[in-house]
C-alpha cells in the first residue's frame, strides 16, 4: 500500500466521523429546541474549513481500486478551472471563471494556455491567451484558435503572431442570457458531423450573429445549438440540460440538470421539424435507474452553512426548497459535467461509462450504460461508494475531459463555497465569503495502475494519410482531433485513404469517422455508404443510414439497401431507419413507414420517428395500415389511424385525400370504427391545414364516410343530452359534436351547461364550445357562468381567454355582473391590465385596477392569526381537494402540475402561509406562467412543460396539457408570474387557512 493511500483511509475515517456528527445534527432540524429567528446571530454555528494546499491535496482522495489520482496543474499555474480543451499539440486551453459568482463586472475571467514542456504529463508553462472576460464558460479548439463561450457572446480568438496571446477576437454570436450564473451557456464540443455542439442551459437565449445586430433573433429556450465553424451558421438542436454535455463514441448526447444527474437526448430537432403537425414529447429523458436525484456517498463533512440553511428552511424561517426530506446532504444537489469516457488508458470495462460530479458533495459518480433499448438505462456502477471522492470540502469537480493520454481529467474549481448567491439567506451569507478560493484551482487526472506516460501528440505535423489512419485510433481524443484537422484543412489527399478506411477500419468508431470525414470533404458518395449499410456493426449501419439521406432520391440501389434494414434486429437501427426514410420521395418509403408503424406499435420512439417522416405520404401510409387485417384488430389501431388521417388532412391535396377516403368503403363490421377514426382525423387535419371548407367534398368520395359522420353526429346529439347515460359516454359524444357546424352544436351544448350534473360532462361541453370561433360560443359560456361549480368556472375562464375575439365579450360580462371578477386569477388580471388593445385595457383598469400585483405583506399579516388557530386536518384535506388539487397532488388526489407539496409540511406553518398567499415572492423558473397566442386567434396560458422543433407543450390546472404546433404560434410571452395565482384569500378565510395548514403539517408528521 502506498503511503498516501494509508493517509486516504485515515482521512476517510476522520471525515466519516465528521459526517456522522453533521448528519446527526440534522435529525432534530424541525424540533423547537433551537431558537431560530431572522434576528439571531448564527456566526457561532458557521465555522469554516481551511483549504488544503496543493501538495497535500492528493491525500484527501479516495478512488476506486486499480486507480490513482495525479495532480497535473494547481494554483498559481491555474485558478478556477471549469472547462478545457486540448489542441493538436496537446496544449491545454483552460477556462478560468474567476468572477464566479458575484464579480461579473470585474471581468476577472480568462483563458489560460498551459503546456507540458518536458512530456511528463504535468503542465509547467502558462500564458494568458484571452483575458478581461466576465463569466467565461466554454472552449473548443478550431483552425489554430479557439471558440470561447462568454455569455452573452460566443467569441472566436486566435494568436496570429505566435506570442501565446490571441490578438484576433471576433464576436461570432450574441444573445445568450445571463439570468442565472449557474444556468449559463456552456460546453462546446466537436461532433461526429464536423459541427461544434453547445449547451444553451436554463437561462435560454435569443441569438443573433455578432456582425448583424439587426438580424431576427433565434430563440433557444429549452434547446441547444450547433455551429458549422466555416460558415459560422448556428442551428437549434434538441437538448436543454443545465451544465455539462457529452457525446459517447457513437454521437449520442447526454446532459445533466441540477438534481437530474444523467439524461439522454432522444432525437435531433431537424427530423421533427419536417412534420410541423407532429406534436412530440420533450427530447430529454432521465435514464438513471436509481432515480434523478440519486443517493450519493460523500466522505466530506457537511458544511455548517448547509446544515443551518436546511434547518431554517424546514422551519419556514427562510424561503427555499427543502430537499432530501429535510437532510442537507446524501443526494445529488448539483449534478454537473456528465462525461462519457472514451479513452484508451483505462481497462476496457470502463469505456463508455458515464461520469458525473456532484460539486456540492465533493465526489465523482460513475454509471454504466445499458443499451438494450432505444431509451438507454444508466446503472450505478459502484455500490455504496463513489468512483472518486474527497474529504476536502473545497474540492469542486465541475467538469471532465477525455485527454490525449487516454485518461480522464477532472477540473476542480476549488472553492470554499459553490452556491448560487440568491439561495443563501442574508443571515447566513453575511458570515460567508463567496469569493474565497478565487485564486485557487486544480486539475487532476485519474491513472490506472501500471500507467505509462505516452509521448505528446504531434498531429499538427502529420500528413493527411496519418491523420486519416488516426481516425481508427483506440483513443477517442485522437479520433476526434484528427477528424477536426481533416475538416479544417480540406486536403484532397485525405479522400482516398478515408474511402479505404470505411471498409478496412479495425474499429467501428474508425469506420464511422471515415464516413463523416468524406462527408466533410464533400467527397462522400452513395458507393461509400452502400457497404456501410451492411457493416457488421449496428453502430456503423445506424450512421450509414443518416448519411444515406443525401442520396436516397438519386440511387435506387441505395434506397433498396436502406429499405432492407426493416428486418434489422437492432432497435437503434430501426429507430434511425424510421427517421432517415423521411428523406426519400419514392412511394416505397410510405409502405415501409406504414409497416414500421404496424410492426412497432408498442415502441413509442419508433412511432415518433416514423410519424416525423410522414409530413408527405401520410395518405398512402393510411391506406397501407388499413389493408393490414392484423393491425385493424389491434386496440391501438384507431388512435394511429386518426393521427395518420390528421397528417393526411393537413398536408394532402383534395385529390389525394379523396383517393384515401374512397378506400374507407372497404371497412365493414368491427372495422367501421377505424373508418370513424379516419373521418375524425381527416376533418381535424383539413381544419389544421386551412382546408376545412373542402372537407364535405372530400368525405363525399365515400358513402361509408358520409354515413359514419351522419350517424356519429346523430348518436352524439342523443347521448350527449341523456342525463342518465354514463359520464364517459356523454363526454365522448360531446367531443363528436364539435364536428358539426356551430349553429347546430352550440345551442345543444348550452342546454348541457344549463343543466346541473357531472362537472366532467360540463367541462367537456365547455371545451367543445371553445372549438368554435363564433361569438355565440362566448355568449353561451357567459350566460350560464353563475351556475357553474368552482371547477367548471375555472375551465370556463380558461376557454373564454383562449380566443382573442372573446376577450372584449368577457370584459363586458364582468362590467354587467354576468361574470364575477373574483373568478379571474392574478395571471388573468395581469393579462387584461396589460392588454395591447387600448379599449380593453382601459375598461379592465376601471374594473380590476384594485387588483394590480402589489406587495403581499398586508395580506400575509391579515392571515397570521391562522398560525395560532387549532386547524382541523379533515377540513383542511377537503379544502385542499377543492382549492389546490387542480395544480397539486397529495395522497393520490389532484394533479401534478405545480411543485410537489409532499414535504412542504416539514418547512413549517409560516412557510405554507407565505407560499399560499404570496406565490410570487420566490418563483421556481419551471413554474413561471406563459401566455401563448396562436394564428387561429386562440390564447393558451400555463407553464412550459416541454419544447421541441415543432411544438410547445403548455400545462395548466387539472393536469390539462395542450401541445401547440410552432407553425401555428403567433407569440409567446411571460409576465414572470408564478403559475400559482395570487388572491386565494378571496376564497378562504383565516380559519379555513388554519385547516389547510393543519392538513399540510400532518403530512410531514
């Protein structure tokens, strides 16, 4: 055993003792034996841990057996490292974010270039390549210079004189938001397709070229980006993680977001963008088998400030999320830097593993990736321990890098505190120094036992043939760097050896790189792609499919080879095939996509991919699936038929739709229900595509379709009015009524609304009324408004505000007392008081001006007596169901729209009071309310649940969701108000508030 390993074990025992004491201190966090208040001096409870000097730092680490930790750079050679990139000579460009987190205006950040002059693996020479940067976040090498992320900008910087200082600097793009220092644009990486990929992060962006300030901005909210470095063209891509983005050897991307430590990006936005009528799910999916905020095993003592803050949050004395059931540590709180190991120095079993840091717990966590399905699974690799962890509370692993020597580098920002300033209450923050450590920093590498230092890379001196050969290297850094150099220099001498490598490469990674090298050189042909489609490796076949897309309409043999992959046994190949077929125009692709939809009815990702390819050809695909007897009997057949019919209706011509409808006459008996689904879908689609008036003419091509529509509406009229019918049957009938003309349906729906009965039935009727644009619909909703239950009233308000043309009618109804102003929540009031129509705004101000958002302190003080009342738990439970369950779920009741309230009781009565009465005091960005207006003059309000290239999903009360097609969105804006409205005091008294508090407190006990 090496001496420092013995020291590690001793340090480990000491740290575990400290941790036991610290965790033990949290067991009584919610007790009243500690007198906490906003006026108390907490300095005695906030001792500080001393920094460990670089020479002693190695002794603080515990690492998995078979590995050692090696320090390759430390202060003063490097400070605050948060990202790095190696150039082709092995020189290391390091992002030093010295201004974190409160020194933005000091421009203290910089990019340092470090060199290992003697080749021993340790860096010994430093030059400042770029300085005077505020919050630099990312770097990648290109063409002798570097791209640098410095929100709001992306810069390109280059040393043209050879003195080690970048004398050329240009702003390539600008517009990345600075809202949150922990949510800034970050992580620039070179991709397989010769593009630079970047993470937008949670602050979002409205990006413009740096040389064209008048250009229209590109919104990147919820999405990431990639840049073609020669043309500087930026394109949006799927993603949206917080900090850290990595690609595995096959180009799949992984991100992390705060507590959600590993997520897979499931698709490329450009595929979904082909079908603007496809409403897709969010692209990021959590894949950790042990949960997003998984348990972590730290050996460092818990920081005293963290313990005190958690206790104060639990008691409700200070605001903030109570995590981990009220314990300050032991779970992911700041996941960062997810990185897939692609080196060659470690044992083969580690290749492809994921490494994620928790900077708040001083550790590096490891996951193995299970590839059995399209949605991967990440499993904990090290039971009851971590791959790497430290006893030093200043150790802050924030990012990682695959290195030229085949090891994994760990960037240690080395700070006493790494926390968002706004998350620290002033009574704690005043005793801390958030800049402590700004002059420190370390970079480590993890070495396997028996490691031998390789020579420094010399790829800058290599000829084209050598660089092409390096594409087949067993170290991912060498493959990537060689690919970048080939793309940069565009030397025709690289074409012949790359073409040979496509079939002769020893590694599938090399054969894939060769294909993309040819593509980047403009030399790829269908003859290169054809053998790759038959490669023994499914990964090569998958990428060959992507690259085949450019040739599918010119080479029939290639199209046949692509179609042959329908029988491929690998799910990922099938998934890519469903996307790639969308590039073909031959009608064979429609039959193939239809067959894939039928074969993979239970695989949602292949369903999504195939549907993205059916912007054209949906009418033919519909005919193909309806011809399959086995499919027609499947329980999922009606839904798929209706969706394909919708795409066909939205995109097909009158002639092609008529041909598809004519085929419906062959459906009889049990299959007639599929014809009904097709009719619904075609009408929906034609309305969506602006062809609604042509629907009767199209449906006239089928006697069955005409008869079905007539019978469907006749049956709907009867069932919808039957008070003794099952609510589910009435709701289905009401939905069908929306296919009838407004003059027929609205009076009937009004009769349903005028008759007391099931709330669900009335809500369905309100939605059906909302499907029509006629003013008569608004008048019908308003005329019965005062008879609605609270739940039904909420839906009526939602519907009345869903159309621009109805806003004036709604305000007039408030003025005439037909509609109570108390039915409008604070977000609706804000909308009216700031309405762009001057007349509506003026009238709303007169009616609702007293409800302008104001400081809520007066309301909170009025309700403070509720804190000392003896509340009734059962009455509180009933009140929760009545008033809160539309947006919150507890004990199996309600809807999970807003934050989880399961642990809110642990925060104390006052915290509950503040959250209920002053919801905008502290807003989680995930629950900010947005108002989206469509080109159909409809308005939707709620939180943004997810975004893709084609759609935005809005979630609101009662768990209701609307997925809006981007092609139909006119505008989107947020007033930075919480989804939770102000004004609940108008619905409940202080006594009722005491009951609600008693109920929520009972949950924690």
